[in-house]
């Protein structure tokens, strides 16, 4: 049941990369791009309907969630347009709302910029869980799975060596500073830890819901407005950007306000493009059968075979009771 006295919201970032208007805005932004070969993401943001299952899974398996904010740029998921889900908890938040006062940096095609502004969602609760649209809950969860008694966010991950302590990573940055590097997911987390004062290790997260405290990021960017502006200046992902939620995590750890656990409760499925259907079925069955696994992530489902896409949708329909 929802606790309106101590609410927890969910936030999902989403874009329909198939939208011609979105593609037109991206092309225009690219024409002004000064960075050589910006990281656009290619087919990463092609819409496959994952948002529908992400939202439904939160409704079914996280019934304590008060609101589900879908953050997007002048778009509305088709399942809402067509009335596929009618639930007052679902709220569409446009980029204009979180970029208010910062519209010089919009439009953006960079999730790391959008993530840095999630704390500005109007009406967002202090406690919120941040999802990408390719993250799905597959078993019932309780508030305590996300926030420990006393309110500390439960951070699921493991400590890893900081990138500036890995010799080949450090050598590359020293001797090849002008070589364009992929804006690595883990590098951005390592940089976030550095910003919070962790120079030897970083708390590495994985692709599942991330519990956060709004006031932590709000307070940090209030004290460091230029850091936020430096983050927002990149219209496309860049190797010099940090991971906003990871910054939040490390700030909470530093302040002693987080509960750390190595129990991930997650099944991550990657390399989908070359995966045979049989292996995909095995991985889904593994997630389903493991009582400790309550979260599923499937990266780049749009690149998988149609048989895999169809199987996933049928599997989720059965799991969620969709007729």
C-alpha cells in the first residue's frame, strides 16, 4: 500500500528514438556539434515498447510506489495514448519542466544531462527510485528492499578499483589524452566517486532500479552550480561526464546515509544481437526460478531477433497477467 506520509516515487527516463520529430531535432543538434564524432548512441534509443512493461512491472511488483514519473521530451508513450494503462499514478514530466531556467542546454540527447536534473521534477518525493525503461521488476518487492528501516537507501553493488588506480587506464589518460574514448558506464561511476572524495575505489552499480534521496543531489548542485552547467553543456554523451545517480550514491555513502549490500537481486542480459533464442529462454527461466532475483535488465532489446522480442513480450504478459 502507498504511504502518503512517507512516499516513495519511481522515475523512468524514456525517449522514442523512432519519432521523426526527435530525429529531426537530433540532426539539427549534430549540425552544430563541435566535438568530432560525438557519441550519439546509434540504435540504442529505438523504441521497442519496453516502457510499457517497465511501468506495469512497477505497478504490480512495487505497490508502495506513490507516483511513476516518466521523463521525456515532448513525447507520450503509445500505451498511454491508446489507453492501454489507466492509472492516476502515472505522470508525464516534460524536459521543459526539469530544464526550467536552463533551457540554453535543451534539447539534449544525453541521458547523463537528464539524470542530473531528475531532482527538479515537480512534486517528486524525497525518496525516489530511478529506472531506465529497460529495467523490469519480476517479483514483488517491499519498501524495505529499497529503503532500510530509518530511511537509508539500499544500494546494491560492489566496491571496485578506481579507474585512476588501474595502471592501463591511467596510462591511456596520460599519454593518449586527445584520443576519443567511449563514454564508459563504469568510468563515469568512477569519476562520480572521485567527486565525492573516493579516489581509490568506487561503489559500482549495475542495471537495476537505483534508490536516491532528492535532497542529496539538490544540495550538491546548489553548492556547485558550475558543476551542473559543465555537465549539461554536452548534448551527447561525453567521456568527461560523471554519472549523476552514482554521485548521489557516493555522497550518501560518505555521509553514512546508505545501506550497502552485495545482493543484487538482478539478472542482466546483454549481447542480445547475437544471442540465440534458446539461450535467451534459459536466462529468463533462471531469473524466474531464482527466489532472490527480483529485477531484470535486457539491454538493446531492439537489436535482438524478432523471435526473442516476441518471446520477451509473451513472457512479460504472462508474468504481469496481461490478457
